C-alpha cells in the first residue's frame, strides 16, 4: 500500500521515496538552508525531494497566506 503524505488538485503528490532513500529537499537547497537538506519524500510530478512542510510551502502558498490573516 502506498501512503500519500500530501496532495493538491494539480496532481502534485508527496510520497516516501523507495527504500527510504534520502534525497535533497528542493526548497531547502534553493534557499541554501544547510541545516535541513535531505528527507525521505519526493513530489511525483516535480520529481524532486521535499520535506513535508517545504512541499506545503512550495505548492500551497495561497492556502498558507489565507491562514495568516
């Protein structure tokens, strides 16, 4: 069984990598966050790694902005 960690209507799914392989988080790498660069999840559409919170920040900016009010 595949466990879906996060998804949105644009077909972006955050899934654990096969064999729990650690890959670089795209957002952390882009922001040069050297403390947290690798995790066990990747977006199936973008085909890059993300921490769950980075996936949300990258793909759901509008939803996060609505909660800041």
